[in-house]
C-alpha cells in the first residue's frame, strides 16, 4: 500500500542554502533546496535568491490541490540554513 496523505498543513518550510563556486562565468551562485517540498532555486545574490524563494512558495501555494503531498498553511514561514564557505 502507498503512503497516506495527511490533511495537516505545514506552517514552516526549511531551506538549505549553499554557495557554489562552480560557475566561472557568473562567479559564486547561491543554491537553495526546500526540505518539505520538491523544489529548488538559485540566485547570484542573496537578494535575488530570497526573491526567488518566495516566488517558489507562492507558486506552490497557488497550484496545490487535493493531490498535493504537502499542503502549505497560508501564512507559511521559511527558515533558512546557510552553509558559509571561505573564498581565497
């Protein structure tokens, strides 16, 4: 049997952020992955990343329906964990 979906609303999303130095063209890029939903985004600056994080949340809220595995509360909070790296 498959997993049963609960009707509990998630009121907090956790996001893991790391800085990547892989992109030689644009320089460091911030990469963010949500733990509770299958979504990720990135940004060249923290401002761009934060804007994109909220876009993901709003899009997810707009498209969730009865088949959505995770249902978000209307006033969902987003908690960030940022892994800092030192650049030489």
